[in-house]
C-alpha cells in the first residue's frame, strides 16, 4: 500500500534516529539507507494490518487499521519487539524475538538443536534451552560403550556456535541455558561462570523445584536424578547448594533462578507437555519448539496533566491501545515466517502473545510518586491488572471474529469454562532497552539508571542526555542550572544532594538509590497480573553482601515471582575492594590491629591459568566475604625446586592476606620480579617474568584494574559497549548500552 498523502512526518529524537539508522532502516546492496522513520513505521503498519484481509468477519478493514497501527506506533504509545520493526514487510519476514528449543539426549538431537539455534539467530531471534535431559558427565552411553561428557561440554558448543552469527549487522541473539537443580551435574553448572569470558553468549539459570525449596527451608538433603534412566545418583544438602548458588550470583550475577513448578502451574496447555526453559531474559516461559510475539505500551503517554494518582491515567485511551496491541500481535503471528516447521505449528496452535509495558518510571515521575513506595506498588497492580483484563477481553473479541486458538479445547481455559480466547497467553513484561530509546521513555518497569549522563558523539563532542521529566521538575521548582546538570551528570543521582527539595530527591530516584527489596516488590506487583513472566533486574551496590542476595532470592520465592535476576554493581569485570579513600584507610587501620584470620571450613574461589617460562601455572585464589583469603600456585611437569618455589610464594601471599595486608601492597611487592625464563602471554600486556610476577598479574587483574567510566562511577556498569565504547548497564536481565542501543539480548 502506498503512503497516503496526509501521512505525517515522524519526528524522532537524535538518539532514536541514530538507533533507527543503524539497526532498523532497510538497507540497499551498498548498505545505503532506503527508508526514514515514516517509511519504516508505514512498512510495518501495512504489513501487519494486511493480515486482516484473511478474516471476513473482522471488525476492521485493512487500510484504516494500517493507519491506526501507524498512529499508535508513531505517537510512541505502542511498539512491537525489534524483529517485527526490522523484518515486517521484508523478504525475511521473521518477526518473533524469543524461542525455546529442546535438547534431547543423543548426539543427533543435540546437534539438531545447534543447527536450529543457528537458523533462529540468523533470522533475528534469541533462544532458550534446557540441558536437563542430558545424562550427567561420565555416565555410560549404551550405544557406544563410552561415557557421556555432560551438559556443560555441550553448552560450550552451543555458546561457540551462536557466538559466530551476526544477524545482518542488526542483532546478536542471546541464549538462556537452564539446568534443573536435581541434575547430577548441577554443581558444575552453578560454577560455570567462575572464570570471566566463559559462556559469554549465555544467561544461565537454575531451575528450582518446590521440593528443593522445602528442603532448603528444612536444611535437608534432596536427591540427584539421572534423566536418562530416572535413577537417583546421590544426594546433596539443599541449603548448601542454595548457599553456593547465592555466592556465585553475588560474584558474577550468574546463575539466576527460575521457579519451574510455579511456571508450570501457569502453563495454559499442560497436555502439550511441561515448560522447561524460557527465552534469554527469562520473561517468556515456552514449550519446546515454541515462540512468542511481544510488544510494549509506553505508560508515560497516558498521563493527564493537572490530575493526581489514578485519575491522572487516561484509562479509556489505554483501553483502546491495549485492544489495538492485542490485534497487532495476533496479526504478527500470521505475518511471521518461522525458521522451522515445528515452531510454525506450535505457534499457530497456541497463538501466544506478550503485551507488556515501558515508561513506568517516567509515569511515576509525572505523578510525583516515588518508585520505592507502597503507592507505586498499588498503582503497578492497578495498571497491570487493567492491561491483563482488557488484553483478555481483546483476545476474546478476536476469538469471536476468528475463532479461538486451536489448542483451546484441551487448555485450562476450556476446563474452567473461561473464554474462548484467541491467545493462550496475553501479557509479558519484556525488555525494552532498544524500544525505549526509540520511544524516548524509560525501560520496561525499571527505574532509571541515571537522571543525566554524558555520551561522546562525533569529533569528541560531549552530549548530555537528561530525563525530560526531571529537567522540567527542576525548572518548575526553580532549581535548574547548567552547573547543577553537570553535577548530576557526574553522579547520575540527586539522592545525596541535600540542597535540593526533599520531594524531588524522593521522587527522582535511580536504580542504585533504591533498596533491593523495592526492586523485588515491584517485580512481584507486576507478576501478580502477568500471564507469562517479568523481565527485571534487582540491582545492588558493589558493597551488597551475600546475605542481601540470599534475602532477595528467598523473597522472590515467597512473593510469587517466576524467577529473579540480581546484579551487583561492578561484579562482572573487577571485584572492587573499596568504595573510596576513606574506607580504604579505615580498612587498612583495622587490618593492622587484626590477628591472622583462621580459615573457615568452607571457602569459594577461582582458578586462573598462567603461562610461565617453567610451564603452565594454575593460580587458585579462595575468597571469604568477597575478599581474597588464600592463594595456591601449582606448576605441572616441572622440577621439584620450581614446584616448591610456587608453593612457598602462595603460602606467603596467603599469610599476608590473612594478616590484613592489602592486595595492592602485595602486588606492588611481587609484580615485576624478574626470572630466567620470561614469556609473553595472551591477555597480558608484556611478559610474565617469573612465578611471583604471574601471581601478581592474576591478583591485579582480578582485584585492582578498575577502568571505570563516568557511567561506571555512577553504578552504570563495568563493561564497555563494543560499538561505541560507552559503559553498559545491566537491566531487564541483560547488558545494554543506553547510548547506542547495543544489547546482548535483543530488545
């Protein structure tokens, strides 16, 4: 359909235009841009509205529906997930973001899954896998008489294969890897990301069962079960496993957890089997060979100025957009061309959609409601309850026009005499990192990471991004000034700026201003009225303890969440020992008066391989409360003298650590000590000159190197965007760049 003469020009902000031009606009053979924002949204609107012609009893005609879809998208009230914006109306035609593939317990099934994952990633999607069907490491393989290599070895193959696929320069798909807590290899899985860089294309989650959680509560053992023959292979203490799971999440953010029994209690089509995995960010549990189409409503666009509380929400307009969104997403199912026939069949059989939200933090700003307040939680339940109820009504109307989803007769809805519905699920809170940049709003249901931040653009120019609602509030209060904006840009937050009005400091809070418990409460409030699950990150400061994460995990279980992701600031690339000079001095003073600490019975650590002139050295550092406690250095295939030197240096460094000597002082003493056989090592600038120099490199790399940008100083991440080198932030279960919209999980 040609563009109507009265189709308005679409105005986008500078950041959105950069994102659209780089990732969304259609390109020609010479990579030239073939469309602008108006062309993109008209392409999508007409392609999706065109599906209406298949239904002779539809209450809409295709042409006016296309205009309605165009308007609702370009008014930034609703946007579908990224693959729909990229591919609708194109030859590719793959419009879904999230898929789940089964991994069976045979070489043929495993490598079929690798192949299918490659096809999905090539088409723009991300994949979730459960590796729980694979027999454990070292168990017998009947057909060959050999032994199995276990889930982790195959997980590494999946990671390598999908890492190589770059989807047309627009999206790099992510993966979710899940293992049941009762799988015999669960401890290896929990520790899979102890070394940074391992499985970097995977989010990992442990599938916890109700029986396991009860065993944790009672401090009991639970059985490990070989999935190949259903036989028990041993027992573990549930509380000890839970503690290690919490410890590893504290160290790196991985693994997360999903509550498998809770997910399956909400499975609308249990006759088709159990759900065993989710999409990469955890918000969409799916059956094997199933996909889901997602879209998000920008809540900030439904604010009515001059009113307060619930009366300031335009409920009638929200209802209209919900119904349009449900129709849009159902049409996407018909318009999408899936990479596998099995996926096509399952998607059309269940017709799952996931309508969610973005701009939640912005709406709270406009309403002057603090994110960390009971009033915000109450409104969250009101808003999501309304969206879920109206979404169901929209699905019911579609069922009258088009018929219910084919599997309706055997679904839980038919047994409860509910519906009929067109869609087995209607609501999902999905990540909206890229979409929210296009729409100019806050991501999903997350608080802002920073009220202001600076990003570098062409020729070294520095552009300050300011939340518009915050800027207006400052002007209304007579507080705005360029000097203040610069100060906020440096800090990202006004939480500690006592000279500003208290109401402003209470309302305009950022992710790190908010106690972790409020993050979790907000997730639970939205989950209460969401068919699928909620993508949300519980952000913690670097100083957060293992106990803090334990409480969050347990509270997620108690409050009905289907899973939870935590992220302790700075845990990914360096373990920062101090938050400031004053704390450093206090810690040093305390250490000088402290006796040698005794070794606990149970410690956790990591092992780093170092190439030395004497052979490969393995440096193991164990930690207590996140701080290095002891060091072991071993060198294989070397003389007894060299082995003795390595052991002696490790013992002395351990004694220094246990006596309170700071890491940087130890590194200063042993770094650069020369030896008779220096060697170059990948990842180290220069040579490993000796055994002590190699140990120093490991300690410095792990504990002291903190290349921290302004984003990082604000608690905005410690990894850098591969596209623009800005600091990445961790939200909605994924690392993403607020400057250029790069994301490791899509959006």
